[in-house]
C-alpha cells in the first residue's frame, strides 16, 4: 500500500508532477475491452493509454512504459494490478512516488 500523497488535490502547477491512472471497462458486442489511461493533472491531457481484451498486469505495464520520466507523484486506486512488483519497479525507475486513494 502507498500513502495518499494527492489527498484530493487533483491540480498541478507543473507538467508531469502529478499523474493519475485507472482502468475502465468498455462493454462491446463481442465481449469487454479494458482501457488503462494516465492523465497529466497539470493540463488534464491523456499522457498514455493502452487498450486490451484482458485486465491483467500487462495492461498497466504497457502504459507505464509510455509515460515520461519525472520526479512527481503517480496516483492510482486500490486495483490489485497496481500492487504487482513489476509495476512498482517501473514506477520507481521513472522516479515517481506512488500515491493511492483510500477505499
């Protein structure tokens, strides 16, 4: 578990200092798609995204590889995908501090 560094302050005065991510489920006629996206809280733009037919660790790892290196905060919810050691390693490598919302 990571501390809630954002603490409901979803604004940033500097690009790439606060990024947030989540997974959305898209119901399709032939099944489900999973959209994982990263938003830059500075300008509310999508920094990275990935769509998959599987909700697994690969989904979140693909977007982490797309975000710029920074020294900011990477905020997320309590989805089990975000507790994966490989995911945590990538976030640390990019020099972001993990932040998690409470349930």
